[in-house]
C-alpha cells in the first residue's frame, strides 16, 4: 500500500466539500450529468444548473423524451454547449440500449455518446464504486508533483501517467473510488496550479516535487484560452439570443449582437453544423 493513501484519505474525510453528486443518494445518472457539466467548468457555475437540470430531468428517460434543443436551452451559460447535445444523446442511448439505467460496465459507459476515457472511469468509480484510475487535470497535477517530482504533467495524457495512476490505486475497489475523488479534491483545493498551499497538504512530507526544491516547469508554454473577439465569444452571443427566445428568432436580432458580419456568418453556420441551432425559415433560427 502506498504511503500516500492513509494521510490523503484522512484529509479527505475531514475536508471534502459537500457536493450533491458525491452524496450517497446521488444516482448514477446524477453522477454522469455532473461529470459532463464539470468539464472545463468550475463547480460554482455548475451547481445551480445541475440542480435545476436534475429537478427537471431526474432520469435519462425524462431527458430523452424532450427535444435536444431543450437540453441546450437548459445548459444556459455553462459554455461548450455541445456537451448538452452529448448528454441528451447519451440519455437516448441509455434508454434504447440499457432500459433507462446508466450501465455499470466500463466498456458500456465508454460506448455512450459523449463519454470518453475520463468520464467512463469517473462514473464507474464514483457511481458504482469500482477500481479505475480517474485522470482529470487536478489528479494529473497532484500525481506529477507528489510522485513524478515535476510541477506540471505533460500537455497530453501519456501511457506512463496512466500506468503510474493505476499503480497508486488501493486494491479494495471502494477505497480506490474514495482515493480517486480524494486526489481530485486535493488538486482542486490545495495542490492548485497557480498557488499550491503546501503547508496545508497532508502529503507534503512525501511529495517528490517539494523534496526536489520545487523545480519550475520546463515544458511547452502553458497558454490560457483567449475569449474576447473569438469565435467562441461570438457563438456564445448568438446562442444567448436563441436560448432566451420563446420561439424562432429573426436574423436581425442575431445581427444586432455581433458587429463583424463575416465572423457572425461563420459562427452561425458552425452552430447549424453542430446542431446547436436550426433554420426555421429563410431568415429565422431556433435552438
């Protein structure tokens, strides 16, 4: 057993946040919804949308019975709205292939629309208490520092990272599931990217990065994502108009929210291609 397990599990038992998708009564569907919503989105922004979503659609069948546009509308301002379409498609697949119940098999989870390696492992671990390496950004950073002795992991997930995370898993599946979320929580609250609070870390005395004197990251530049003036911002403005309308929207209302006509046209076309919007007439659009 790794000497990291006991101190980190004790820390988690005392410091874990009370999040609805971690509670004992959270259904596998609730866990799946949370995982898709939390991709590239902070917990504080997810919580209100998550609660409204689960109240409206407490089961996959409830969501599958609605048009996909309603899922996009309910997604609100979480960003990356294609996740809403993927969640709707997953709900339909769960109803059609699994009798409306989120499957507990990792391979079956991985076969659902919009579910990749991370999400399949997370749902299998957190909802069904199985033994899987769950590798999100926070976990990768903690393991890179505590075990690898480097400030940040590689830009892309590597086989070596997967193998190392798998070796760190406790043998007992239930304990392994708790370990997975504990490492994630440590990365979110203490071992953060910009300002790690090493004095509060339960495994600081075992951290290879600390022992090495905190060597600085020497990999490729870590760039933040631009926003102002980008196609992402333009798409967001167009989506906001469509989302807030009760019915079809005339093109003039879309023209009013973005001044660059060529960029606006390009972004509107991309929304149609992504099935986040649909044409309802020669000059009208809707979700």
